């Protein structure tokens, strides 16, 4: 059995700790997220190692800068042949198109737009002078991503339904902010449980600390899914 729609976030400062989790989880998990912390410490070396273990890689660098700078950074990232690469939709149309124009250079990497981080809620947006609701802005950014030829977005599972309605069912929605019932939210705000995310139609769920900070990661992963929903999970796993 494997959790093919679960992506584990390897938020570590060194390769050894990251690879230990990969080893602990074994065949249960085939997809790993390399984010800023690990990429800043290991660079492309961790991507090579994960690929040599036959794991899929989500390179979550959330690129955001002027179009020319992001395009050049994305061009380098595409050479790593990762499965997913993130850029911030808030960088705007020109920046998004500067990246998607590179899609002709890759058969593999899907370009995914980050909408509104799951660590933000409406109060945080108001503080930035953005006076719209989370659904309104996530809808708008998802539509922009689709219009600029991105392959999907990162959003909270709470937003999957309307993103799919606007952008179509094949437009990927990847959902972090997953927490077991009664688990601390840490710095996340728009959280749901793994079972809820599945029921809401997420294509992939991203799980970090709930699994990686456990001394028994396999057990922690299994326990994210309530026993009654194990069948739902395997049906969901087999969808794609
Ligand atoms: O530990 P936790 O499960 O909160 O980790 C979530 C992971 O998903 C982190 O690596 C974080 O960078 C990432 N992420 C997120 N919200 C987004 C995009 C990515 O939490 N909108």
C-alpha cells in the first residue's frame, strides 16, 4: 500500500534528516516536497538523491520577482526535471507567462501557482490593505493561473470546490495546511484534516510537521486517516 496522493514536506536543514524520513516511510510515500530550507542547505543534490530513490519531487521554491528574474530561475529549475515547481501567482500575469512560455522546454515539470498561503486569513490580508475575502482572491488568482497556462495551484482544501468549478477538474489543486483532529495548527490558519481534504476533492495533500516531527512517522501518517475513511482514501488514490 502507498499513499500516492500524499506529498511529504521535507522541511529540514540538512539532507541526512530529510533522507532519514524518506527511509523511515519507505514504500508508503513516493512524493516529497523540497522547500526553501532544504534547498538553501542542499541545493540540487537532494533532488538527485530523491530521484535516485525513485521518488517524485515537488520543488516548492515559490518563485516571486520581476518576470525576467523568475523566468531565468525557473529555467534552471526545469533542468532538474522535477515533477512540480511553484511560483507565486501574486507576481502577476507577465511573471506567470514568462514561466509558462518555458513549458515547451519540459515534458515533465508542472508549473503550480501559489494562491494565498494557508498561513494567512482575512485579517492578515486586511493588514496588507487587501480588503477582499479569501474565496474572492483565491478565485481570482486561480483563474489568472489558468489563463496564463499554469497546470494548477496551491490553496487550502476549503477552496478546492470553487477552483475546480472555475478552472476545470483537470486543473490541479494541491493543499497544504493538513492537521489531524486535535493537533496544533502551528503557524497555519486555513487547516483541514486529511480526510476532509480528500472529501473536498484535493488532488494532492501536502503534509509536513504532523508526520516529520513524529518519532514514529509511519504511524503518524497512517493515523492521519480515520479507519472509517481508509476505503475512501484508497479509492481516491486510484483516481489518477
Ligand atoms: O508542517 P506543515 O504541514 O504545516 O507544512 C506545510 C508545508 O507546505 C510547508 O513546507 C509549507 O512551506 C508548505 N506550504 C504551505 N502553504 C502554501 C504553500 C506551501 O504551507 N500555500
